[in-house]
C-alpha cells in the first residue's frame, strides 16, 4: 500500500480517536445537565439550581485527593485573601483561647483601622455586630470581621485589666497581614528579628508563603544582616502557600544547584528550578537552622528540604507533614468560582520524595526529617502550650494607652504558667548555634 494511503488511514484513525474521546466527554456533560434538570423539576421540594451545582462540584472533586477541592463563591474570596495577604478588614491578629472561649487581640497593625480606633493588644472581643462570639472559634470571628472596604463593624471589647465592655465602631479598609514575624516588638510596634536573650542570633518566623512573603523575608534579613552570626528560620505550623515564594527564599541562601524539581501527570519530569547567584543575599558564613514540625507542609517543606540537601542549614524539630503536591487553581463563572486540583508533585534537590501517600508507612522516604541527633519531639499538649506561650509573647503592647493599669494588673495563674513554658525545639536550635558561633 502506498505511503500516502497509509498516512491518510493513520490520520483518520487519530481523528476518530479524538472524536470518540470528545463524544465521550460530551456524553457525560449531557448526562450531568439531564440529571440537574430532573432533580430541579421532579424532586418533591424546590431546590435551587445553584445549590445543586455547588453540591455536584464538591462531589466531583471528592474522589481526587485531600488537597483538591471546589471553591464556591462564599469560600473563594477568603482563600485568595489569605494567600494575597490583603483583604477588607480592620487589621488585627487574633488568638482563640479554647479553654477560656475568648478571642484575644494579639496585636493591631500599626496605622490600620483597629489601631486608630483604640483596639489594643490583649483586648478580648466579646461581640461583633451584636453577635456574641464568646463561644465562637477564630474562623467564625475572622469571617465576621472581614467585609467590603468602607463598611463598618461594631466590636464589643473588654480591655486588658478592665471588666466593663466598650462598644467600638471600626471602618473596614484594605489591610495587609504580615507573613514574616520576629521575636519581640520594638517600642514603635515593628518586629525585632534578633532573639532578645541572644542578640547574635536572628529569628525569622514564616507563618504562610503568600504574595508578599519574599519581600518581607528579604527586609527582615537585611535588618539584621550585620548583627548576627546565626539565624533560625521557624517554619513550624506553616501549612505552605505559594511555591514561587518558597523558591525565591531558597534562592536567597544558595547560589547554584537545583532548588526543587516538578513532575507532572503520571510522573513525567516537567522542570527543575535552579538557583541564581545574583539573588543570594544571605552571607555564606552564617550558621542557619530551620525549625519544622508535623504541621510544616508544602512550601515549608520545599525550603527545609532545599537548605538541608545543599548543606546550607541544619533541620531541627520533628518530621514534617509530607505534602509534596502542587495545586493549580482554575477559575470560572467570571472568576466567582474555582477548583483547586493537584497537577504535579515536587521533589527534593537530591531527587528524594516529599509526598506522603495515603498508604505510606513511617519507614518510607517522605517529608523532611531533622538532621541526625536533632530530632526534638513534643506531645500535642506541649505543642498547644508552646503556641499559647508564643502568642502571649507576640502581644504588641506598644499601643496600650494606660501602662500603669497593665503593669499593676494581677496576672492569672495561666499567664504565670505560660511564662514558664520552655520551647524545647527552639532551645535546641539556640544551643546548636551558640556552640557553632563560639
């Protein structure tokens, strides 16, 4: 048979296969519409079509994996705001005390609406727009505090050291939440990125990898560059965020080699991100520790794995979560809805796996484990105490107007107890760096 005829037959076969696959997809699309119409018109009660669609989309993403999900209109804005680090709000960091059922203000952002309205660190929010939030969790409170820029929210506030409730109206504005924190606050409310007790050691805490994290991290390091000989990067309880931010921070520490590799569908190699010498800002003779725990995931693991594999940092703490998958967000319906689905996996510079699959055992290679001799485990109860003690330390008292009232206040038994809590993982990092520096 002539080659020309073979080529025609081959092309026809390919087109037929494509058409078959397309018709198969169209068949399921058509069936989806038919079922939607049957339920809409025949079900015994009237059901809103949008409600049915949202339920169907949730069901469609359920079989994928735990990191793939549907983001309906009431969820997408908050999801995006957390990563963008910008939203309409009043500009406060809050902490929910589960034992006291209290929502406490850790710090108002300087210059933000809450700060200007007189909200102070240590205040307890008891109501939001007349809604009692003393039994609510922090997520419920955050959703009530956020809203359109220019709208007002009324807070019932109990100031530190006082019993009476003050009603305060605050107008929402566009606020940016910091993702990079230090050890203590300066008198003007800014962060100190050196340890109060060990000024030759820097501490940079990253609680999420968002839009502004790269710039925030660079500014934090440049603030202490000439003053420290050791640096602690605290990535504990950091669930991740943007892959680009994690890669950029790694690029500040190493000037050559692979940062992370990405594999796509069915394990096909897609790309490897390499370091650039012109983006390295961290001096090469500084000793670095990365703190991780079982809640450090995704972008946190990329940073920890990269610096560990390049021998640029010692990892201290506990084995990380093991989330080595990349999620992509696809928006539709005029960007009011989206699906977040797993589209790739990422791998360490050494080529080792990060992701913990559902059937993985503790003996298998996944996540980021501490360097030998530097594993420091804490119980769940100890972790809660460490977090609460840290939040107490984070309280920015620079804007508290009546210092005498606060200084003369009798501390509760819990506050005294929290002052005695020792963060054993942080302590191990300090001991390691002091030994290296000296």
